[in-house]
C-alpha cells in the first residue's frame, strides 16, 4: 500500500500589503521557494513528476499557468510540468491533497505542492473587475440564492451573529493572534520553516527579508475596540479582527515512504486523511466545521486526539465559531499566531499553514495535527497529518 508523506516544507516570511515583497514578481518568488525546498533536501529537480501550485488571482503576473512558469524560472528541467489550482483561499491546501492522491495512486513518485499570491500587485477581486467579460457565478446561481450577492465580510458578520460571538471576543482573539505570532518570532520558533528572500526597495537598496511583516506589537483591546466596523454600521467585523492582505509563497515535498527511504530522506509527517466539503455560499465561511467533522469521521480520530490545529483566521468569527462547534482546546489552535497576525496571501495560505503545522508538530512531538480553512463560494478542505 502506497502512502503520502511530507519530506520537508518551506515558506517565505509573509509580507504585508505594499511591504518588503511587493516589488517581486510572483513567478520569481515561487521559483525561490522551489529552489529553497530542493536545496534543503538535496532534491534533484529531474525527479519531480509535477508541481501543483495554488493561486487565486490568475491574471497579470500570476496568469498563464504560474506553476509552469515557476518551474522554468527555477531553472528546473523542461520535462517537469506544472498545474495551477484555484480552490480560492484553500488552493494550496488542495494542491497538497492532489499531490498526495497522485503519489498514493502511483501517478507520481515525487510531487511538489504549494502556492503563491502577490496581493500587492494583483489585488483581490481583480479578475472580476472588468465587467466587459461578464460577472462571476451567473444568473442561475443568483436565482438559486434569491439574488443575494456573496460577500465574505458579510458572511463573517453573519457567523458572528449566529454563534453569538461578541465584538470583545473577536478583538481578544485578534490580540491573541498577534501576541502568539510575536512570541513565536522572538523565540525563533518560525525560523526553520522560512527561507530568506533578498528584496530591493524603491531606491534600489537590497536587504534580506526573513520575518513575517504583519505582526503588530503592543496592541490593546482599547485600540482594537476603536476601529470602525468594516461591513455594516452596527457590525463587529473590523480590519483589526480580519486577516491581512499579504504577499507570500510556500511549498511542500510530497512522496511515498518507500521512495523517501530510497533517497535517504527522513519525512516529517504522513498525510493521514484529506477531505473537502461544500457549505452555504451566503454565509460562506463555516466550511471548516463540517470539513473537520468529515475528516475526523473518516480517520476514526476524535477532536481530543489532535494535538495542534491550524484553522485559518480569515476572520476572527470563523475560527471562534469552529472552536465553539468542535470543542477544541483554544491553546492548541494556531499556537504560533494566525492570518490576522501573520497574513493571508490567499493562493499560498494553505501551504503556509501546513508548513507551520508540520514544523510545529516535529518540534513538539505532536502525533496528530489538523488543518482546515474556509474558501470562497462556501467550501473547505481539512487535512489530518501524522508525525513520523
């Protein structure tokens, strides 16, 4: 029986909007991560059967199958192909699922899964900005949902109201995320998962970028409480308790235990269970709840068996609703901070979360970890990893 294991995982530090990474080309950043991953495990790129790359805004610098362009930019052999995946915010988590399925089925021996998003250069929603090419979804979808236009921010607000999550709870969760991320950086817990990137500013000066840029220190509940609601006058979702617009990339090497052994690699974790599900596209962001339930049922594990969770903090209401519904331990959820602090480069976030998760599991001897994230249109992936 073939299995799927993660040999290593690496990411860039996440750049804030118009920050350190904003002048880089998305293909160049992706190529840098591919090269860094190969260097870490002494991988001959000629062995790679496919590069499966998540990206959401596939236009401009991110168009034309960015996966293939990234392979070529990395200088890898021309016979190495690439495919771009769009499952919205879960694109690069889905890339890992497809890589795992490929190696288990025997279609691949070695696959690279990851993703990128340069939201400074390709703003969210750019693909639907020009009405000349029509609007997404189409009349049959709008008819099915009585003309309601899907909106993630309003979905996050609906979730906060449905689960009775107060503004104070949302803001405290955001503050915790920043404090946890700051502590992880200061204690060097994220260092081994990050590949440094040489960046150039507008004046042509070069520097090394290797620390997540969006973490805000010295925050208080009073400061967060002063922010205005973002989506409705009397709402509780603000810029402070939402994920950040970011730039970044991450990649994981997926193969079988047998192939890893033949190359002398020591894998970090086995992909134990991988599922995906859909949910109401109006509230949109509740998907991690049923996805987690599906993953646990398929794996035969309980929520108490899981030692660490990475639940994407698209909005504070999403991760807190998940926490209430699952009964998971808050201290085990996003222990190194989440997207409210570290950022959310949408096409690369799934791989970023999984990179952070596998390193955290290895460093702390945690047997099982679970990752899930909400996705545009009302979907969610969930992955259970088992430490090797």
